[in-house]
C-alpha cells in the first residue's frame, strides 16, 4: 500500500551510506559545473533534468543522478559545500511511478537561492490537506526562524529536514507538528508521545501527506 511504501522510503533515507554503481564510457562534462560535480562524486550518468510528480514530470535547468536510496544522504553531504553559487542540492524523487525500471533516489542540483527553493523545485504540496507549496514553505520558514532547520530531501508528498535546535517546549511543538502533518502520527509513529520522543532523539523530521 502507498502509505507503507512511503514510510519505508522515508526510513531508508535515514540509513548510513554504502557503495555506488559506477558507469563508464561517458565523456566527462566541463569541470566546475553542477553536472561535473554530480558526475565526479557519484560516478553515475548525469541527466539534464530532475522530476516532479513521482517521476512523471521532467523539469529542466538543473541536473540529477540516480543513486541508491541508502546512499543518498551521505552523497548529498559530500556535494553540498561544492555546489556553485545560485544552485541548491537535495535528494528528490525516491519513488518513480513513471518508469518502474528506475530504482533509487534522485540527487539533484538545480537553480535556487535558499533551502526553501528546494520545496519549490520539488513542487511539494499537500493537496489532500488543502495546503499549497507556498503554504508549506511559510510554516517551514517559521520553524527556521525559531529553531533553525536544514531541508535535505523533498519530493511530491514528502519533505525531510533536520532541526538545528530541539524546541524547548517539545510537547507544544509536537502538537503543532501533528496539526501541520497528521500523517506523521496517524500513518506513522502512532501517537504524539512517540513523535515527541523521535524528534528529541534524532532531530530529524520526515513530513508526508498521503
């Protein structure tokens, strides 16, 4: 079922890194570009697009590679400090419904000025909860102002971020988080207390709207 697949994807994104599949025979892109950065770090074929809508919509102007889901976060760490000015890097689509042969996560480098552009580039929304991309970003900006956040992954219905500071009033924040994203409890950890414990322990929040 979709909700279990989503939960599995999200927990997989938090795992430690492992090896990558190398590709050979592809001419190297010009050095100093986003394309070159992705090719050098991942040793994978670089695509001149990334996707939205579970892989069904291609977006041009940036680049992406397909990497193992369990390696995506570590690879993201390895490129973030090297991304050219005016670009952002993030983990994108992890569940491609357009082409079942594509298994893995997109590692994306695309034009953007700040981490909130990641959500725009991913076109994340919560249509089943009557929230637009911009409304989601408004709430994330409030969290950033209060606690500091690091948005690391975004796709059609999912955002993963890390809190830079654990909220002092964790029960209040957990209730606020549940109101913003009910599925994190109702289809995830099961109750507010478990959500509060998870936030306190990891500082990592995975939002999704089924």
